[in-house]
């Protein structure tokens, strides 16, 4: 009985590993077939550094007092189709899960603001003083890029992208200043010492973002790549009917990382 059980177990193991080997062989054949027909696939991972900023800097913002990037990770899968035999020109379509984060402090004057006081009430007006802002957004992004291969190791890419907001946070607090409500001639509410008032514009963020991406990639080894991509948003991060902040803000980030080319 024990001998029969051992033989059965060995047979099952042989069958399992043969199936794994067959699957691996089929995958390799599929990749080779795609490569011969001008298709390449890759996965990438990296981190982003940058900020959500108004351009040009509006007169309401008198100075940027501090800037602190936080960990912003991205994971991406790409498919590239080369159009010529030399594989000089091609097009890439990808899907990327990414974070775009930052924390800043600024000194402002007559800055549009809607704050919550200690009693839970809401005040809207023009703020003069210190503002701390925390941005932490997650996007599902689809880039469509044109590629040009400079050499066997270097290629550059450029094209548009579209992003869908899946997690959002644009909040902070004001401190050491005063709020005029409803405008610069209205009643004044002072915040001195350790007094602060919070604000949260997360629900006013736009769901869809679009912009341009420009980047370069270096092939370090046969399958390992290193990349740098600059993404520049071209539409305001806030919804069209949001009028508390009177100027547009754009996400501008540099992504650095590595990838694996199949």
C-alpha cells in the first residue's frame, strides 16, 4: 500500500511539473511570436516627486515657506508596437496606478478660503496669513506614447495621458492670520498663537485629468530598464463650478524607476 501511494505521489509531481513546463514553454513561444511581429511588453515601477501648483504663481501667494514630497509609488504595464523592421518608431499604450502627493506651507494674502471653525461652522472669505496644504491623490492613468529608439539602449517617448481619480485628498489648515468675510471689506476673524482652522476641498477635485508625458528609457541589461518620465497636467484639478480658489492648479510630477522588458 505504501509503495502504491509513493508511486502515485511521484506520478502526480511529474504531471504537475510537466504542466508547469508546458505553460512556461507556451508563454515563451507567445513572447517570441509577439517580438517577431513587432510587439513588446514591459512592467515598470517607480516613485514620483513633484507638486500640484498654479502657473504662473498668482499674486495671492506671497511666498512658499516649505515643501515636503511624500512617498508616491507607481506601478505600470505597457504594450509597445514597433512599426518598422529596425524598431526605430513605435507606439506604447499602458495602464498605470500612481500616487501624486505633496505637503506645502505658504504665506498668502486675500487667498480664497472656506474654513471650518471650532464649533463646526463654515466660514468663506479671503484669508491672509499662513496656509498648510496636503495633497494625496491616487489615479488610474492610461498613457498613449510615440516612441523613437535612439540606439539599442536608449529610447525617448512623448504623448498624452488620461487619468481617473480613484482616491482623493486636498486638505489642510490656516494659521497666524485673519479671514475677511465675505470679501476684503467684510468683517475680520483673527487666528493668533496656536489657533488654526481646517479646510477640505477633496470633494471639489475633478475626476478626470489629462496632460502630456515626456520621458526617456535606458536599457541597462537584457531585460532591465531604467526610466524617467515627466507628466504635466493641462486641466485644472478642481471642478469647473468650484470658485473658492480663483486660480487653476496643475499636477506636475517626475517619475523615476525601473522596469522589466519581456
